[in-house]
């Protein structure tokens, strides 16, 4: 099973993220927004990234894409509306998001389904990209109860899981694509990155990248980072 398409994760400190000086810049490279951008046309996507993430003026973007400046502005406004309509969540500060993720992990490890459900939004989803290399469910888990049960089952010990990733993963709290994330590592190799979309209403989405072809850059970045001690060992 391939799962669903997700972009390659960019861990904190990756030069591809740029300075990420503002909330807008950080959000523009989040998994949630990158997934939404897959629905845009190629020109809409290019204009949105160049303008929103890198601050290019419309005149320069128009020259790059060989279109008029007016057309560039129209594409940008259209793309921004599509992304905003798809997101439409109340924002939450990063410190609060980190606390919610830690509470969520504690509840998951203790098998407290009711506590997990309370931390999730009612329309929460969980999706994964295995790329045909690692099993991932083709259909998303939808709803707080379904996502809570999935997370609880994911963390239960199983020899088959350890064999699949080559050992017992160490799990770290980190940041990927400008949002809270969990990074699973086996012998220095990143085997999974779970980006956690947190809103004022709770955890809205878990997006898991487990395709090894899309984790090579993350592994290289991880080796160059001072990541401290893991939160726990999974499986």
C-alpha cells in the first residue's frame, strides 16, 4: 500500500527552509500548506511560493514565469484564497503547540484513548506516505476516535514493526516544515517524520512521512544537528 502523497520533510535548520523569520514564512512551508498547494496549478504554486515564502516582488516573479505583472498578482490572490479556504483554522502559538503535542504523546504511550480523543479535533485526520516501500494505509483515518485508536496501535510493541524499520526507533520532539514534529531514528537513520498540525481546537492532523526515498535529506540534516536525548523508544 502506497498511502497518500506527502512532501519531503524539511527538518529545523535545513537551508531549504530559508530564514523563516515570520509566522507567514513558517506557515508557507508547513506540511498542511504544502499538501494544499498540490491542488494549485503549476503557475499558482510557483507564484505563491516565490511571493509568500521568499518575498519576491511581483515584477520579478512575472519575469521568471514570463507573464505580465497583473497576471502574476491575479495568480497570487487566487492561490492565497485556495490555501486559506483549505486551511481556515484558528492559529496557535508554537509553545502552546509543543505542550499539546507532549500531552498527546503521553496519552498515546499510556494507552488513554479518551485523553487522546479530547486532544484531537472532531474532524482530525491521519495520513501517511509509504511510497510503496513501507506499508501505509491508502485511505486516511478520519475522526478523533479513529485517529486516537490508530496512534495507540502504532505505538504498541511488535516484532514485525521493529523488523520493518531495522530496529527499535528512538523518538524525538523536533520541528519539521515549521511545525511540531516527531522524528523516529534507528542507528542515526531517520525512519519516520510525523508533522503534527495543532490548532486552538486541538490536534487537527498527523502527516507521517515513512517513505525512505523521501527521508534521505532528513537523515543528513539529523546527523548535522544537536538533537539531544530522545523522548522514548517506540515499539
